[in-house]
C-alpha cells in the first residue's frame, strides 16, 4: 500500500471511478472492504489533499445508486470521520464532508438499510456537533452550512421519531442559536426558519 501522503493521484482516480455503475461489483467484492480502509486514512495527521479525495470518494460512493448499499454498509465508519473536517477543515475539505453528510441522509430517507436507527442517531449527533460551533458561520463556509441544514432537514422530515430524537440531542436549540450574518443567502435563512419551526 502507498503511504497516505503519496496516495493522492490514486485517490483522485478512485473517487471518479466510484461514480461509475460498472465499478459497483468490484468495490463490493474488495476484501478487506474498501470504504472502511479509506476511512482509516483520515486520522489526525491526514493532509488536506488526502482528506479531500477520501471525502469526495465517500460522497461519490453514496451518490452512485449501484454502489449505495455497499457505501451504506460502511456508513458508520464514514460518519465517524466527518466531525473533524466539518469543525476544522479547509473550505474544500469541509464542503466534501458536508456533501457526504447530505448523501448519507438521502440514502437513509430511501430506507432499506441495516442499522438505520443507529445511523440516523449517529447522523443527528454529527449535525449537533456541526451546528454548535462557529466554523460554519464564516461567509466562505455558507454552502457547507446549507448542506448541513439540508441533511438535517432530510432526517427530521422522515417522521415524528426522528424529530423527537433530534430534540433529545438539543437540536431544537442549535438552529435557533445560529447567528447568521445579515448577508446570508435566502436559501439558508429560509431553510433555517423551516427547521426552527419543525423542531420548535
């Protein structure tokens, strides 16, 4: 295996391959499973390029309908990697992490996944963590904030159980406490207003 810091070119090709439906059976057959191995590259010493490519690979695997079930089987290990890049990552890395979160939420809404309840709880915990800091309130991070809100809305729109779980994780207060700048885009303010109403 390549050292993580030299793996960037291979990871760049891989994240593109993961969008191809024909790649799905090959990825599913990989042993040990590919996506948890990629998650292991995102330790505290991971550099920006490696983090960016791995997170984009996750997002693409979850987006690909033929690969989604395989990706969701690794969803817990994938979500374990998201808090740090959302909190402290560079703008591109943060955007890749929040895109992954949106795709996890969309897959959960589709249903049919093992451990769905546990994965929903894990996703809600990531939302709670993301929305209690101020990293997403910087103007350059507005699109990442919007994607976190989209992912949260996707989960809580699934039903009463999800909304009550979100409230139990203090996600009722987090949207209300967000101090959006006056320049925030309309799509952000409108979705935030919706979530405050849903969770209020």
